[in-house]
C-alpha cells in the first residue's frame, strides 16, 4: 500500500513537469513578443534632479532666442530685406573693425617715421599691395550689396567717407575716378554714415547688438543656426617706412 502511494506521487510529479515547462515557455514567448512590439527609443535624453521632497524634476537647456520689441511691424518684403542685411552684416563687419585698426596703424606710422613725402608715398604703396594680398580674394567673393554695407561700416568705424579715405591716402584724382565709378551704380562715395536715418539706422542697431555680446543669440533667433565666423588672416600690417640710403 505504501509503495502504491509513492508510485502515485511520482506519477503526479512527472505529469506536472511538462505542464510547468510549457508554462515557462509560454511566459518566455510572451516576454519576447512584448519586447519586439516596443518602439525603439528616439529623441534626446533629458536630465533630471531630485528636489527636497524626493520628486523627480526634469531639466533641459534651451538655446537662447532674441525677443523683438513689441510694436515692430514690417511687411514680408521688408522682413526679407532685413534678414539679408543681418546676413551681410555678419559677414562684413569684422572687416570694418580690422580696417579701423589698420588705418590707425598707418596714421601713427606716417606721423612717426615718414618725414619725407617720398617716404610716405612708398609706404602707402607698400600698404596698398599688402592689403591686396590679404583681402583681394575675400572682396572678390563679396556681392555688391555686401560691399556697400562694408563701406557704410568703414565710415562708421573710421569716421571718414570712402571718398575721403581715398583722397587722404592716394590723391584727389584717384578719389574722383572711383566716385565716377560709384555714380555708375547709383552710389555716392561722399555720402556720410548717419545712424539716425534709413538703412544706416538699421545697421547701427545691429552694431549695438554685436557690441553687447548678444549677436550669436540674435542671429540664431532669425536663421535657427549659429552665425558663420569671418576668419581674417591678420589684424595688423607688416609694411614699414623704407628710408633711402643717403
């Protein structure tokens, strides 16, 4: 009788093993099916911190944006012109800043070392050749509009119109020649920069944003990309006054 009971228990255990194995197999199959049905994780992971109560607070860093003053109203065409001005300004303003430094260097060198007119003339010619080597390719790749914006900015930074600069460092005949060329394109090299009127007022606004250190955020808020940086080879001149041996 005892042996019959023992045999019965063994038979029941043996019968339960396949059922348990099938159950484990079914659970594993269900687990794999769920994993395959899950969508792949995409997007940018977010950071989090725990506050004093132990709650999770998600953290994210947003790119800076520029908020335009309330009340500014322009038509679509005017906005496109303004965006074009911002783009051109970003490209040419560094040249105007370097131009201011170079003109100051030329003036101080002439005042200190060029005691004779012939020395001054040779020095100006050397500077002109050096400027061509440094900036000829850059200027050739500028558009006419970018060149005009740069001319306005040079006037702002140096305090002289394009005509006055040419006349001061070359001569009146050369200045008149380039004034004639400018007239063919409906431009006037003698026109002074006026930060209170027309496009000059818009340029002045951009200069103030640049000087405030907020230019990158301002540019990004318009084009949704970082501004391209203008790389200038040198900010000083290597030309020196050449003295004639007596």
